[in-house]
């Protein structure tokens, strides 16, 4: 029996409805349990002495003064940690040529960025550990630094890792068709240089780990704020020399992740190693200043790009030369080449064109490592693509909507393969654009814009179409040799009272995974969502899975939940059939009761079935299966990724005297396939847009030429805040994926993918009559005034 | 990071507070609203302070009219200033400033005395009191003294408050009939410290113009004031540009801030006209 998703009046119709989040009261009442809330007997705290230099050899380490501080238990250098913890190398086999040197939990001999952990101080309190850390005297000998991206490969730039030969971490060139030939003869060729700033994710809850090695059990238990418990289990086992089965990773509440918490961090691994050495629980919770210098950064790209169009505005060719600097190491185990690789994969994504060339050049430098952050590579690729398309439209005197209409893949051509060799199963660019134009009253806004222009008010409208990669298969990491699972599992169990427990390998980061799973399980079995308890984030309890990243929770974890729920439903009906002497097919489960499928007449509540199965199994015929626990796993197999699509629009006003941009309104129409919980999807889109707007207008990590981080605090690194955010209107088109019964694709990154490009295009739309153009994010008031020539010195 | 205080004591009254400071051997530090001090301690920009908490001293709080002066206690919170009727009537510049200072949570705790004593170059109140020709009242081991706002701000986070002294309050001359006050600033986000800001007063005697965020401390732009008195707006903008010394940082360059100050001055003037009509 399949679910008739099209029928809103079907029984147990929880999929597609906004239902209350089961964990919301706990979180808003302050009853959540984050790593920092957990206190264990004999627990110690660790603080790290971090390199104040971007590049330096580490000489003598004097800990005498630090040891005097009351409460200090032990102090570890890199060499001491290296005795129990092997170094790692952040490469993947399918990213050909990617190289990175071995990285230690604590720097050994050489520190390569400001903030790299060098010495660990363990004490009875974090305050004592910090106080002592300030007294550790490390004899650094500064080395030449590499900070500039574009000159990193120049002959006279020092080589950061001598063993690597040069500063090139990775380069990939993709070519399709005859780009040079087409560019040479095209009606118009437009080029631009784009920049996206270095960002970080700024999670509300900082990175945290509590590690507890129990020598009696020979087991390491860690409580982590992580997106991928099973991946962390593997990593800790591998590098601490433990059997995987003797590492248990527990992930309770997590206060936001955005990709920041899906990586392996040296200080966290060091904490686990220290617990193993000291045979007691050790806690590390990053503070905000540490977060800025040690959480992964992202998005630091410079791109030279060209587009060729014919006289009718048809895209003939796109040529992209992307550069990114990833800091001193490729981050383990997902690597820091993925972002550049995504830029190559995603540029030109919505458009049906033939000639495409894209190269990404990934270099080392003495800064905080960069890695995957929400919408990996998408905001960059979308800004480049949509920026070019708008420039081409302006060059042709064509409306930005019209040029998109002429180039977007028609809604009925799927399946189709893009010039970047991405396979699209089914997208809805035109339907989405049409819906967007209707929601925003495009023509009305254009009229308003023109009228205000006459009064010296400069408003702009910016459109950005995008594709988004979700539901990844093993093609993302697994084929490269990483033990990162693309499949996921769910176990659903019925207890004697007829309530359900669902154990899932995907995780809750605050985004509502548990709500999504509870409604799928509720519908799949036939109970109300409040009868479902969801357990995630425990490697010894849940089925093996990948966790939460690349917008896979609903599409992969949700399908596993649906299949296990359907299996449990079948198992329940089998028992019910035996008890009621009715064929199982003639029965159904609705709202927690076994009913007659045809008439809906109640035959037996689930608690009665539970009572019989668990306490009076003697009354059932011998041999009737009573398997009220069912597990199913799901993996995609037809497509490497489930692409989604969408389109965003920004309406804003530029104060041409101060350069300040006021966001007036923002629209997004996206297609994430089957929507499980409309409110959660809308809020994912909104939250994602906010992060994208942050990138467009505010966020930028600054370093000086010596590699010193200049704005590592919330006062200086500007995150988007409520007062500056516009109203957001979110609309949907639903094109379910056929890979699963559920049909869900991901929705978590779409907002972030498209928002910066929409804002850029809107600003340039406002500036165009004044003769200015901005392509370097964030679009600060100063950059806008400089683009207008209002300040020149 | 964890703050490291050298000690904490709550003062019962002003005398007690001064005694506690006197006994602190140079390590004493007044704690008022804590909205700047605690943040600095949490970043270990300062540590080992012996905190003397003055926040419960009732005599240091509140607003009163005293002849031609408005007397404002040092512990009067930003939020209280923002809704005080006497201030709205007699020193509307301060009322206006509150809307630009941080966010509600901070305005509910931060005090005007703390803001003035902290003397952030981009803070609003220091520039306001400079523009208003306020007098700051200090009490210390050697007794009371009054300091004119013009002599109070010495540099970045630096004031005329001496070791062991407490700022007890300020006196602001009440606005005369027809006097106009405007405050203009620009910040990257609402509630952020200003990239640049101006307090502009029009009195029968002439204009008063104080700039903030564009120098080590608030700047009284005398040259610009004189040009304004002569109705020379372009001259005032040019003069202001020469009188300020804006910093460049990760938010904006000095050149941008200088440009911004000129834009703000023109806008402040048109606000004044708007007020008058
Ligand atoms: C996020 C954030 C944003 C902010 N934005 C702004 C802004 O836009 N504009 C702005 O003006 N301010 C801003 N502030 C600062 C805020 O206004 C503070 O409240 C103010 O600067 C200090 O006042 P306080 O009472 O909190 O003083 P405290 O933090 O208690 O003290 C600050 C300093 O002044 C000294 N001090 C305090 N009172 C006295 C006294 N009576 N006599 C002698 N010394 C004293 C203390 O010893 C300390 O050195 C912001 C603060 C935060 C946290």
C-alpha cells in the first residue's frame, strides 16, 4: 500500500502538515541538554595555549609557572599527545591530486595559523586551566607567512609546507565544448571579477566535547556537539588506536551547526586523547574568541568569469577561473577541496548551454583552515552565474527575467545532464520563476522603482535562480575512501502502551529533524505524532548513519523512517490479523487503533495489541511473528545527488550618499520535492536566507598581512541581526524525487545559496543608472561608495 | 574566556564606595551597569580588578530639575533616560541618543555615568554632554569637584576621573525656548557603535556641534560651528572634515568616515529645518 500524498484527507495525514516540534518546549524552557550542561564525576577541563603567530617553529615550552596555578592537573605538549594520537591527512582519493600534510591534534614543532592549539592545560576548572594557559611560555621562532591567495603560487612566495613542494593543494579543470572558439565569435562577451569573503558559521552553541575514557570498560564515551556521530566514532577510534566498537559518541542537543560541526577539530581530538591518558572525563567547550580563530572558515574565493551570449540573449559559453585559499591544512576527513569543486560543479547550473569551462585552484596559506559551511560552494557559484547573467542582460538591454526565461532548462526536459556533468532528475525553474514573479508583483515593483528613481530614490530588484545539491550518495565522500556514510537507517519500535520509539541515524541540530521524523513515523504507522518519541545521536543506540549534512536529513533519514514505519505497520497488522482472525490487508491503523480498512470501524486499540504481545503472548497462535521492532535503511542509487532548484528576489534601497543598503523585502520560491513540514521548511529557507544576507552585506573575516585575525569577536565580525532583515515571502513548487517513496529532497541550504546573488544583483540594478557596480562581498557602505566614485582616497 | 576578578564588594552608599576604592590599592574598579566592564573582563582585557559595585546606591540615580540645570544621577540607566519626561523636555538630545545605544537588554542595565566614565570614542552620551555643555560631578578622596564636559574626555577610554574618584552625576543646562537638538549617526547594524555620529544644537547664541566615532574622543567642532553660525553649510562641512581625526578599521576606512561626517552634517541640518517648520 502506498501513501496517497495527493489526498489531504487521507488517514493519519501528518506528512505535509505543520505539527508542533516535540523538542521545542524543552528548548524554550531551558531544559535542553548541551555538552556544557553535562557534569561527570572527576571531570576535568582543558584549555589550550594557541599560537599567536601565523607561522612559527615551536621551540622550548616552559610550563613551570603554569603548573603552580591552583587546580592545574597536567599539561600536555604536542609531542606528548602524539604518543597516543596519530596524525591525520585531509585528502580524498576521488579529488585527484589533492594533497595536505599530516596534521596533529596539537601542533608539533611548527604552528601554521593564529589559533592553532599548541599546548593543552588540564585543570579542575576552565578558569584555572585558562589562567595557567596564560602562563605557559612557548619559545616561538616566527617563519615567513603566506597570506595572500592570488600570489600563493608565485615563485617568490615561500612554500608553507616544504614536504608538499608548493602551495597548491588542489586544482581541477573541467571543460565541455569549445569555450574559446565560442567566446571569439560571440555577439557579446561580458566578464567580471567576483569576490566572496571569508566567513565562519557562528553557531549559538560553540563547539564542545566531553570525553570519558573508562579503563575498566576499555571504552571511550564522548558527548559531542556534532552533526555526524558515526563519523566522529570512526575518527576517534582510528587515531586513538581503539576498536570502533569501543568508542561511543553521544550527541544530545546541539545549538546550531551550519556545517561547522561536521569536521574533525584538533582540540576536540586532543581532548579525547587526554581523557584516554588521564583516565578521567575531560571537557572542552570553545569560547567565542576561540570559535572565531578555530571553527572552520569558508567562502574565501576570488573568481574571474566570462559569459558569451548571442543577440537573443542565449547563453553560449561560461568560463570560470575560481581561486580559494584554505588555510594551512585541508580539513579532515571531508577535505577543503570540496568547496572549490562545488563551484566547478554548480556554475551555470540552471541554464541549458553547451560550452563550459571551470577551473578551481585551491592553495595553502597561514590562516584558519576552511571547509564546508552551509550551502558549500553554492553562494559562490550562484553569485558568479547570476552576476554574469545580469551583466549580459544589461549589456543586451534585456530584462533580467527575460534572459533567464530564455536560458533556463525547460520544465519538461528532464532527466538532463548539465555541461558540468551534473544529472538532474526533475527541476522546475520556469514554474518557480513564474510563481516568484507573481508573489512579488514584478511589474508593479518595476513601476515603483522607476517612479522613485525620479525622486532620487535608488531602489534595485535582483533575481537569482539556483540549483542546490542535496541527498548525496557515496559519490560525495565514500568513493574517496572516507568512512562517511551516505546511507542512513531508522528503527521503529512499538512498546506495550502502543507508543512508538524511533531511533534514527540522522541528527537534531535545532533544525527540527525530530519533528520531521516523528510525523513521518506517525503517518507511516498510523498514530498521532505525540505518540512517537525520537532518539537520535548515539552510536551505540541508533542505526548506523551519516548524520546531518548536505541537506540529507529528510531525504535520506526521512525515507528510512518511512520504510521502517511502514514495516512496523505491516508487523502490527500481521499480529492484529491473527488476533482478529482477519486478513491483514483488510485492516489499517488509524490514530493508534487497528481499524477495518474499508469501513474505518475500530477493531482494537494498539495498547491492547501491545498488552497481548508483551504480556499474554501465550494467547497468540504459536509461530505468529511478533516483531514489533523494525529497521530499514535507505540509500539513493539512481542519481549521485538529488538536485533541487529555486529562485530568489531581493528588493532594496541604496543610500547613494552613505552607501548603506536597506533590505526592503525578499522572496524565495524553491522546490525541495515533498514537503514534510511546511513551517520547518519555510523557517529553514528563512534562516538560510538570513545567513546568505549576512554574507552579502556584513560578514567578513579580516586578516592582516602577517596572518593576524583582526575581527575575532561578535563586536567586530558582523552577523546579520533581526533589525536589518527584510520580510521574507517563501513559496514552493513540489517536484518529488522518484528515488524514494517519500519524495523529499533537501531544503536546508537553498536560502543561503541564492540570497547573496539576489542582493548583489539588486544593488547593481540600483546603481546601474549611476554607473557603478559591485562584485566583491560583503557590499559594505564603503565599497558601494567607492563603486560610485564618491570616495576615492 | 573566564573573567578573573580580584574581588567584589557592594557599596551601601557613596561614602562606602569611596572607602572601598581607597582601600583597593589602585586595583579598585567601579562597577555600574557592567555592560562595558563585564564584557571587557570576559575577554580578559582587564583582570584582577577589585570590583566596587555602586549599582545599589540610590542617591546616584534619578533626574531632577534644579533651577536652570537638569541634574542626572550617574546610575540613571539608558532606558530611564529614554523615557524621562524632564529629559525629553529640557535635554531632548539625550532622549534621542538612547534610541541609538545598543539594544534594550543593554539599555536596561547600562548607566549614563558608566557610559561617560568608559568614554568609548564612538559612544553617544559623551558627545551629547559635550554638545550640551554639561558639567560632570566627581567625588573622591580629596572631596568633590566639577569638570566641564570639554575638559573631561582626554582620549580613547580616558577621562579626567582620577584614581579613587567616582562620577556621581552630571548637570545639563536646560534647553532655552526655541533651542533645537538633533542627533544623526550611521552604523552598520542597528545598535552598533556608530561609524560616525553628530550631535547638533541650534541655540540663540549659536550652533553647537559634537562629533563621535571620528576621533579618540568626542570632538567639539568649533570651526564648523562658526561656519554654521554664518549659514555657510559647505564651509561647515569642509571645516568639520578638518577638525575630525577618524580611525580606519575593519568596518570602514578613515576616508569613508570623513565622508560620512559631511553627509551626516547636511542631514542633521535638514533635520533642524524640519524641526523648526
Ligand atoms: C553589545 C553592546 C553594544 C553597545 N552599544 C553601545 C552603543 O551603541 N553606544 C554606546 O554609547 N554604548 C554602547 N554600549 C555600551 C553601554 O552603553 C554601556 O552600558 C556603557 O558604555 C557603560 O555603562 P555601564 O553602566 O554598563 O558601565 P560599566 O560597564 O559598569 O563600567 C564601564 C566603565 O566605567 C567605569 N564606571 C562606571 N560607572 C562609573 C562611575 N559612576 N564613576 C566612575 N567610573 C565609573 C567602570 O569602572 C568601567 O571602567 C554597548 C554595550 C554592549 C554590550
